[in-house]
C-alpha cells in the first residue's frame, strides 16, 4: 500500500497539483489537506507546496500560517512528524517559526523565474538521503521573496548545527554567494534550504516537483521527493516503494 | 539650515480596490478576532530633510511624495512631522 | 449671463454617443428617448471596444470553419478538439490604452481579463503569452512603460499560477505614444465540460460571484455623476482598474468546480461593460431577457450611482445563469473559496435587460415597492448594436512587392562600402528587437503547472498534455515593419510566420486568434489599413487551411505624435501528436548537414537590416507566395515525422545570417556555410523573404531530406555543416563581376564570427538597450 503524504492547499496555493503529480510518480499516495481542516488524516508526512497563499499579501506566508491546518501541522512537527515546505511552503514554515530564518524580497527586487543548481550539504536527513553530497541538482526557482536571511550569530549557529541542507552552486560546483549570478535572490551564505534542529522539518526555495521528469528538462528533483517518501514509509512502518521494487 | 524629520504615509486612494487590505481582513477569523473592518494596507517612508524652515522642508517632502513615493493614479498620501528633528547650524547660512 | 445660461453639451455627446447613434438608439427603443442610465449603458455597449461597430463588417469575411472547431468567433474563446476527449481553448486580447495610463495595472488586468475568457468556458488556463510593443527603448517614458508592464504581467500571471511561456517584445518608433499590450491565453478542457456564455431558461436565477463592485474603469461616463460631484471629492473620480490575482485564482478554482459539478447553465466573465455587457450578451445568445436588481449587487463601497453599478469594470467577477435548486450548492462552493456571491436577478422571456431598484423576492422577482429604472432589448445592446460603414481610402502612393524573379534592384551596400558582414550580424543580434529577451522573461514564472517542455527564449512554446503523448505548441507574431508599408502583406506575413514557427517543431497548426491593432477608423486611410489587414489575415488563413477562432480589435491607437504601424498580432496553437518527435531549432550535433529550403527573393524594406543600415526609398518588402508557404510547412512536418530532421529553424527577423547565428548560439556549435548564386549579399545574408527554413540532418539523412523538399516543389540546397567554434558564411556569385572578381568569386567579405562573440552580443543587447545593466 503506498505511503500517504499530505499536500496542504491554502487559498492561493498553485503548485499543489504539480506536487500531487510528482508524489504519484514517486510512488506515494497524495492526500489533499484543505487549509480549514483540523486533521491531517493520518498521513505519514506533510508537504506545504509552492504558490501565492493569500496572494503573498502583507508578507509571504504570514496569513497562511494562521490557517487552522497549521495548528495540526505544528503539533505533527512537534511530535517528530516529517514536514517539507517548498517555496511558498518554506515561507509559511519560516513565518510559523517551524524552521529558522526568514525569506526576504529578492536582492534584485525582481521576480526570479529560472533554472538554478543546488547541492545537498548532507545526505543523512529524511529529505536528502537518496542524494549524493554536493552533486549539483538542476531545478527551477520562481519567487519574488526568496532571499534567505538570519543575523550573523544565527547563521553561525545554523552552520555549526549543520542545519543548512541545500546551497545554490555555480557551474563549477562552488557555493554561489550573494552577487554571484548563480544565486538567484541574494540568499546569505548561498542558503537554498534549511532543516530544523530536530531534523524533521525542512524548507527549500527551488521546486523539486518541477524537475521530476526528463521531459520537463530535469529529473534532479525526484531524489528529494523520493527521500521524503522513503522516510515517511519507514516512519509509518510501511514497506517503502524502493524496498517494494527491490523484491 | 535645520533638519526636519517627516513620515510619508501612502495608502490606496478611497474607492480603489485594495487586495492586500481585503486579504488581511478576510483572515482575521483564523486568529479569532472580530470587530475589525475596513482594513487598508499602505506603506510608510520616513526621511530627514535639511531646509531653512519647516514649510520649506514640507514642500520638499510633498514633491517627493507626489513624484516618487506615491502613484497619484491609485494612491493618496499624508505627511506627518515626526520627532528627531535637530538643529544644525551651517557656516554657509551665515548664522552665528 | 448666469451659470444656467451657459450652453452645456448634450449628455449623449459627453458620453461619446454621436447624434446618429442617438437616433439609432431611439429606433431600437420604439421611438422613445433613453433615460440617463439607459444612455450610459448604450454608450458603453456601443463603444468601439465592446461593439466592434467599425470592424464587424470586415470580420465577417474571415474564414472560421475548420475540422474540430467546437467554438468560434463570438464565444469567449476559440475551442478546438485535440482528441483524447480534450479540447484546447485559446484567445488573444488587448489592453493597450489602460497600459498607457497605468502600465502595471493595465497589463495585470489585461492578463486577468484574458484568463477569465478561458476558464469561463470550462477550460483550466495552462499558459499565457504576452506580446508587448513600445517606442524607442532609450526613451525614459518607454523604459517606465516597459518596467511597469513587465512587472504587471509577471505580478498577475505568477500569482495566479499560470506560466508565461512566450510572447514578443518589439520596439518601433510608431508605438511611442501608444504602447501595445496583447495577451494570449490557452486552456485545456474536457470536451463534455464546454460551457457557453448563455442565459437559458426563463425562471433561472442570475448569480454574480467574485469581487464586489466598485468604481473601476468608469471613465467618460463619470459626467453622469450626481450634482454633488466636485473636484475635491476623490471618491467620485474615475477609477483605475486594479487587478487582484489572488481573487482570480480563487475564481478559477470555484468556477471550474461549478462547471465540473454541472451547477451552472451558462457562465460569463465580466470585463469591458461590466454587468450590462455580461447580462445583455448572455441573454441575447439564449434569446431570453434578464431582470437585474441593483440593490442585490454586492458593493465595495457605499454611494454608488445606478449607472456606476451597471457599467463598472471591477475585476474578478463572474455572472452565471443557474437553476433555482442549485443555488445552495453554488453558494457553498463560493463561500468555501472565500468569494462573495449573490442572486442579482432572473432570466425572463421578454428579451429585455430590465434594471430595477428595490430588491427581489426569494424567486428573484421584483419585490413590493421596487421600481423599474431601465429597460432595453438585449440585442439592441449587443448583436443589433449599431454597425458603421466606414470609408476606406488607400494612400496616394502604394508600394507593391517586386514580382518574383525580378532582378534585385536594391541598394547593395555591403561590398561597395566594404561593410563587414560580421559586424552587421553582431549589430543585428545585439539590437533591441533581435537580442535575447531573457532579462524580461526571467521575471515570469514559466514552469508553474509542471507541463512546460519549452518555455520562452527560442522558438514556439511547448506544453505537454499530461496523460497523453501529445503536446500543444503556441506562439505569437506580428510584422508591423512591413505592415507600415503594405498592410495586406504585413498581415499575411504575420500569419505565415506564426504558423511556420509552430510547424517547424513538428506540430500541426490548429487555428488562429488575432488581435488587430490599428488607428482611428473614422480616418479613411486608417480604416483602409484595417480592411487590408483583415484581407491579408483572411487570405493567409485560407491558403493555409486554418480557421480564425476569435480575437480582438483595438482601434484608435494614435495620438498627436502619430499613429501606430498596422499591427496584426497573430496567435497560433498547434498540436504535436507524439511529443517524442518534438524538434528544436538549435544545432544538434557536429557534422550535421545544413540545408536551406526556399528562395531568397529581393526586397529589404521592413527588415531589421533596413532599420539598421537604411535602404533607399525605392526598396520594397519581399514577396510572399502563400502556396509556397503552405508547401514549406507541409514539407517540414512530413520531414520531421519521417525522422529526417535534426533541427529546424525558420528565417525571419535579421534574415539567414541571424537564423544561423541563433541556431549556433542555442546549440553552442558553430557552422561553416557557403551560399552560392547570391546576387545581392545584403539580401542573401539579411533579407527577410518568407517561407524559408534552415534545416539540419544527420549526413545519412541529408539526401532523403533534399529529395522530399524537391518532391514538395521547394527550392532546396545543402549549404554547409555544423561544427567548430565560429560561424563562417561565404557568399559567392555564379559569375563574379567587378569587385567580387577581386575577392576570388565572393560577393562580400566572408562573415566569420566566433561563437562567444555571437553569444555575448545576443545575450546583452536588450538589457543594454533598456539601460538595465549595471
């Protein structure tokens, strides 16, 4: 039986259908979780997808984080449940304090809709275990407020605690610091994605669900989704799709 | 010359659709808050102007507000003197 | 003289209604005068934008029939079947004048409006293409407009979650006072869900859902504002339309759910003309009438006058005809999506649009004490709106294309002045119109929806159709440079180029949508341009066997500074049956044979080269042979299907040299080219004669490719091969004479430019032109 993964839909989410499709391809059973629900319907993991929840009005993610479903998501995360925020979903998690830092307006003050390369800093997390350390992954970004920010002390603490899980990299594979054209938004320390202290909640700005099929230009995003699906299956005590395929 | 500090509050003109205000108002229910309505979202720009007197400083701010800080087609503004004004004397002004 | 003695212009004139039109209105009202509210409704519905009164007669000459056409002109969008139980909906529309006033909101609401035309039919919008046209890119006002429009297109499209996958950005001095913002949208629907804009069934309720109604878009009609209106009361002034993409996203989801669940009998989106337009159009189509209660319409603010409510162009609103027993379910859907919804009237059988004030009862009938404040036959506002017979007068001196085979009597600057063709090529690649548009499309989300196979940047946009092996291919094109010289030719060329761009991917064009941007139709020479443009559009579509499925007309694009060049913006959607056959324009592999298909006919007028280097006033634009164009497109699709093609690009802006450079830049591979029989190097390298392709093939397939071209009656010549780190083009003449003899048979200096120089010029040209770098 495929592992059930929840996809939260806020008013204005627009990557939910893409995320559902990618989860299908990854061997999971996607479950739509409407923002007004109080229950997560017993899913093994939750994804907050991309989009413009509430139009990104006031601040991206700030209105969405008060949606009823977020109470359940916070409780789930508090119990160690796996939660992944993609783009707008990352913004919601940051506003809700479930991951550290904030996402500010892109340094260029313009929307960035293009392909980037990110590299996983560590492959011992629920979201990255199917990846290779530092191997560049190509996938699209599409955001106006993706500049990762935290003050210097907080950033140093993040690094020490190994909470940075993805960084933007350039064609040579080096970290793309602010000012490098390969850094699409000015994110400090080239940070593209972070994980919380207990390792069960993560967020990233690029869109792995848009890089899950060769026909779309890249399959590099599939590794992130498969990592989550595998981890969720194990957490739920189910046979993972990989294990099932191996039999 | 003296320094004067102003704030320019820019808001959507009355009658103009304010999607932000509407979205904020619509979300208040989730915070369990009632009795709040007519939310309008704008922005505030604070600045210090050096001029001979307040009227002259205000004229500068007014020009800035009209030409740069607001879009007269869809926004209105008001100018608010705020604290932090300081007096500096300038040799060029010939003051003692 | 007292204030009361000062003669005031009659109300109808102040509303933009002519004396003749007023009489025509009386005729349709059984001889009586319209009251002020009715006059306001007529003034808006009989405006050029809503009624097409100057263009309707011309548009009837367009071919609209075709296999698979499910909905054509007159509906909100064209719809064509694509098999697998699916259909594609598409249309292009303009929002020119609002964008000149407030570029961000003008562009944003332009995107919003065209999207509504798509999903109101039951189709989920899957892509947007924006065709933008401005004046001189070095001009401060132009830069302000470009910045605002691009941010508006992105701001709306990105938020609503529809990818912007293509379009155009064209600079031409004639657009200086009149920028053009034409937006095309495409949607996908399951055939059984097609929903028309009709209000059937007397007794059915009329429901308005979406945003509340405010004063948006009330322009000239503000003369009707009541006597208390003063300049000091900003709330009474005409309002710029502000778009809310978040509301639109909710509207899309709610509307598609209503349609999928069969909850509406008819659905119409509100755009120009507001409630008046939506009700009169849907009633007219169904042969019914609609009774509207003013008081039932949700308002954004208090104090709106009746005329303001009826003609307001507040965005993100929809009007549905529904069965009374469906109302509770509809209300639940709207509430779940956070959209206000109200019963605002009912469908009647009297054929009139009747406006009452004072409330409705539970059945949607006027309540006790309500009064009727307007009554107009629906068709008087729409299908029976006035049609003007305008006068078309061609200009005194008309240009014609040179006859095929005529000697090249063009000014041939290249060899005489020793102009380095490589320098010319770099100048063209770096020019504002031919350089990469990346600086603009990077501000758009082109991948949301996870269906984009080919986005902006190269050729036509390609979207896979999930669950099938198919793909949709789309593009927009418009040739205003030739249109300014010969409006028929400009329009025909636009259709040829747009369809060619689709065919070279391997896809079969399905249909054409058009946005006709022209000047003031009351001026005979401008009306002549429009009529010639429609004729060119019709002739080209017939020759290519394609239906026109709908579109838009934008007139009066002129100001004291001048009139825009005739600009027929053509949108084409094509179908690729098997996405694995998708062919790209970039050079594919070192060693591939490069083949040129088609003839270089003389004529440089209207070309990018002419704009750069200047040509004599006697030069003409190149000829277009529609039969040849059709044959070229049939050939390339067949060649691709047979697996003979490695890459395919068409020759257009900048001519052959630019086409080859683009293939090289995109493929990151150089090429060595030898052009024989070149009478005029300027024409051979940079001429923009149509119906030509640059096709590459693996050497093993080259012979078959050439044979297939010849079998299709096409001139074809292998001209070189792919490889190396530079583009080299030698142009030679059969019999070298004069200066050419001295250069060993070449007619111009050899063009030789390193790939990285081509790339650099192409990548930075636009940002440099707009002052966006640094």
